[in-house]
């Protein structure tokens, strides 16, 4: 039972598993609350794996309400723990604990009533919730951008990958979304195909549908399906018979689980000299399926500049545009899809508008930015729910900031973002984000600890966008965030540059983070965890 509680709200686990001097009535109410929180956690886990646009409108409304209540409970339980803990060194701990017990009992009763009202409001939708289980994003959609310009910087990777394939039968291309994995796989595929009996390029995607994968392979090989199309074992047997003694070239694009890759590898056991290329965002997948691993690297500054001007034009430009281009490329961080799409956007704009476009770079206002967001967000929706929250937490830090690893993990633990409250589990979360390419390992000359990370600018823009839509955190001092807002604030960060005249109503917050904070007027603020 403790494990289940920990997976929902760790602060509730602490209240139930340790002696805080709580009345039996309060503990009974906490157990009732635990059951509700577990169901809320499971629901949020489910819907968080899907982009909002793929959810029914009624499910989106329900998710928003459940998420807000869930976070409010997290914050309040943290507050109760902090207050109980503060009674240890007081002269009247018993009287204070009695008061806290009464307040806690009253709060839980009201919260259970809120849950019942919410459940009643949305009960008519319970049977209607159906989440799409197949990926809607095919990376090959973006290969249409792979004109001569996008292949800038690909000569070396194509040669290296081709060399690896000459020495082994399976190579995985590893990299975060938008790094050009699919473009590289396509380039190698086009280069070496023709020397095989048959070739196929199949996209897998998040939450793979095995039957769809098998049917796609049949179509790529131009094989007619015999018998029942819905019989998975029959399709596998037919493919294996077809592939016996054939030398094949096969690309598995955008793979997210080992099981699907093992299935495809099994199909080629009887073929001699076949070559398999897989692309993935997850290092664990790349290592787990065997073979060699090729890791995509950001474009170097020279190649980034070549790609940008190939897309943006004009052929001749003045020094002022070079300055703007340098700023844009710094923001893109060597990610090919970002450079390509922003360059294509600027190609449609007059040069005098480039400054305005640079200032607006984010995920609002231009369809090109929406494409980039879609590619990056796909990695977010594939994360386990608890790691999603740790990922969003990175939005509290400034752009280009070095984030020390141990400090970050302990802050995750302190705020209940680590399911069992253990540093080792938080470290696993950190490594998972590294392995998926969502953060970059970094070291600081002044750091004598265990190193840390940085977050690429556009990935941080995605975090801010998601945090705002889910009300995970509130940032002041950035143009993307509005200083005046409504609704509760769960986590508050203030960065240098905030308007001096800001007045903000703040209730109980889980954490408060200030970097060079200016004079801001706060009212009714209770920060449980603070860092200035």
C-alpha cells in the first residue's frame, strides 16, 4: 500500500507512514483521500500521454479540473507537514498539533466533497473517454524539408553510418526530436538500396500498433496478404517465409519500445546479409536492441550558418542581418529542423522584419514554430508521468543556466516529485532525461560536485508553454509570461527583468525561486521551499 500511496502524492505517504501525532479520525480521512488521489493520478497519467488536440473536449475539461485539484492537494499537504514539523521546538506543541488536526480534518472533508461534486459533473463522460493509442506524427512528414539545404552537415554522418553497416547488421541512430535522424536514415537508405533483394522503410511511432506495422511491411515489400488480415501470427509466418534466403534493407523509423524492434528483428532471422537501421530518441532502446549506435550531434556553427542561409536567403546580405542570424542560430542550438523552419519563415519576410521575427521566436503565432513544437513535444508525451513533472520543473531556471545535478534532484525530492522520495530514484529520472536527449550534460569550472545539465533554448520554450497550459509553474520576468494572471500559483519563479510595479496575489506555493529578484509586491505568500 505504501508504494501505491507514494506513486500518487509522496507528502500523503509521509503523513500516513510516520508518527506525526495525528488523530485517528484524521488518519481515516487521509486513507479515504488516498483512494481518491490514486484514481486521479491514474487518470492524469493516462491523459498526459496524449497531446491535448487528440483528446475529446469533455476529457480536456475533466483533465484540467482534476489536475488543478490534484496540485492544490499536493500544495496543502506539504503545508500541513511543514507546520507539524515546525511544532517540534515550540513550548506548546500539543495545542498547536490539535489545531492543525482540526484544520486538516476540515480540509480533507471539504476536499472529498469537491471530489464527489467533480465526479458527478463528469460521470456522464466516463464511458466516453477513449484515448488514441497510435502515433499521429510521422517524422517522414518533415523529410519534405530535406532539400539540398537540410542535408548540410550530413556527408560525415552518412559515411560513418554506411561504414558501421558494413561491419554489422544493425545500427541505431540516436537523438532527440528534430536532430535529423529520419533524414540521415533516408539518405543512407537511398545510398545503399539497390544492392538488396528487397527494401522497406517503415515508421513505428509512439504506442506502436503491431498489426499496422506488419501491414505496412507487407505494403513496402509489395506482398499480397493471404488469409486473415487480422491474424498476427499468420502475417508473421507469411513474412518469415517470404524473407527466407533474401538479403533485405530495412529501416524502422521512430521506435519507442524494445518489443516492437525484437519483433522486426525476428522476421529477418532467416535472411542472410540483411541490414537494419533503427531511429530512436531513447538510449535504452538503442542499447537494448543490440548492434552499433550512432548518436546524432548538433550542427557545428559553420554548418548551422550554411543551412540557415540556404533556407533564409538572400544570397547577399548586410552586416545587420548577420547579427540577427547569429542570435537566431544561438537559440536554435544546432537543431536542423529548427534552423530549417525558422530560415524558411524568414525567407518569406522582408529583411527589416527579421528583428520582429527573432523577438517572437517561441511556440505561438507562426505555424513553423508549431511544427517544431510538435516534434519536441512528442518526446514529452512519451515520458512516464512522474518524470514529466520533473521535466517541467526545469522551467523554473533561466535560459542558458547551468543546473547542478545534485541540487536539482534534491529539489525534486523536496517537492514530492520523486515517487518514493529517494535520491537514487531522482537520479534515475535525471539519467532518463539525459538518455532521451531532453537535457544536455554539462560541467561547470567551479562545480566540484557531480556535474549537471543545461536545457536547449527551444526545449525550454516548450517547457514554458506546457507549464503555462497545465498551470505547473508561474514565471515572472520573461516576455512569454504575463505578470497579471488569475488562478492559484503552485510554483513561482522570478527572473531578472521583472517589471518593478508588479503586484501579485500569492497563496500557498510549493516553491519560490528568485534569480536577481527586483522589488515585487507580494500578498499572503507562504513559500514552502525557497531558493534565492
